[in-house]
């Protein structure tokens, strides 16, 4: 898939003065369900988890996360962590097309590949950041490995399996729409597609002309055949770590994320709804998402406020701290700013972010 470049993104900033791009090392490991490729930035930090990302259908780690992790203010956060970007099988740049009849892994099996990555890197814990299918995969992994996942940022998650009505609608759409069109409708809102912005045009071109489009279709089919995660707000079948749910206002998965929020433990979950961000807030509003992510990580106790003075001066109007409900995670933070941000550090909050 083509690398994301030369896209005018809202609030895009260059790296901070004196900063240079991090060196990346790409690895592949074999798992019971095939080979998986991942790219590592930085070096492990003592007693700190790795930031571990998983992209959505139709994207790879660069087209899904590059604007967010290249954002200037984000550098103050990620310098404190090693970062791992996983690519679903066949989604990496230059990936060969799978042979006819290849059985693509289910989303559950993709989640079961993650332990092999962590074992290869000798990493013990992670903070997961996932979008769409990637958010589902990381959630499934967290359910099975609660001691490994210290926090989750889940963008556009749908925790439900497709119902019969959804399945029928999907089949009918497949008769009249191409795979690339269906994936674009999965990624972007109808308003965005109708407006045909430069961002949408760029991603339409990337997906329609992807040399591995057959592989993307296999991943798409696995996503549409996902199982229900069966979250129970007051039951044992739930995420045990702090969670920040993120969705754009009027995004395709807005209702699904709202429903997911109703099923998660309110003492550990924050819900961030971002206005004017469309279907991909990590692309269109990297600054707002960086601010929320900063407080999410800070609320887990890994970054003292003194480490964030420049970022706080530039964006924060007021900051109040409150005790963490999760005794194992130290403090949480509640913040309001001129940009309308309320952080995820304080569990149980619903946040409306306007531009």
C-alpha cells in the first residue's frame, strides 16, 4: 500500500525543533496462523509498557497512524515509550497477494498472534491503540490476557458481531458496490464521502489502487465475520484496564461506540466524542487526540506533570487532579482547555471535543 504523504491534515505540525525521525526496525515472526510483520520505534524503557498499535481494514500502520505519531506535541509522549506497530497479515507494504483459496485468519486468530510478537521482543506489558478492526483485535487480546494490557485506546470499535439484518445488508451492498467503496464507507462518514475532501480523495486512491486489494478483501471478510465480544458491565467478561473510547461525531461507528461504552466498566472507561473529526479522528484531529492521550497515559501514572510543561502551557487552561479509582494505576486527571478537551485520565467521563 502507498505511504501516506502530502496530505493536508487539520492541525498537522512538523516535528519539534531539533527532532529527527526515529529509526524504525521491521520484523516478522511465524505464528500458528501465519507470519505477522511489525515495526518497532525507539528502545524499551525500564518498567514502562510498549505503545502497541493495530490498524483498521484498508489501512496499514503508516496510513492509519502516521499523522498522529508524527504530530509535534506527540513527540513529548512517545519519547518515553518504545512503540510497536503491527500489520495484519498481507497488509504491509510490498506484501504478496495470497494464493487463491488462502484461509485468512479470523480476528480471534489475529489476536492470538500477538503473544508471539511480545515474546519475540521480550515485552511484558503494552498500552494498546487500535482503530476499527484493530480496536476489536486488541480488545479480544486484552480479554484473554488482562495482565499484559495496562491500557487501551479504542477508536471506532464495534464490539458486536453482525446481526442477520447487518449481514443481509452487507451482502446486498456487495452486489452493487466494489470492495474499495465498501471499505471507504467503513472508514469515512457519508458527509465526508460526499464532500470528497483531499483526505478522502487520497485514501480512495490508496485503496482503489492497492496492489494487495485481494488481501484487503480477505481482512474485510474476517472483520465482518467477527464474534461478539460479550462485554458485561457488571460481569467478569470485561476489560480490566483503563479504556479510552474515541469516535468522531457523525462517524460510521458512532452508535456502536456509544453502545460499547454502555457495556464497559464505568469506573475504568472514558468516552471521547470528537466534533468535526469525521470517521478517522487520528487523521483529522491529531492535536485533540494527542491531548487526550497525554492525560490518559498521565492518569496511569507513567508521566509526571512536570514532564509535560511545554505541552500543558500551549494547550491547557486549567488542570485538576483527582484520586484514581484504580488503585493499581496511581492518579487520574481531569482537565479542561481552550480547545474543549477533557482528558481520559478520569474514568467514567463522557467528553465532547470541538474544534
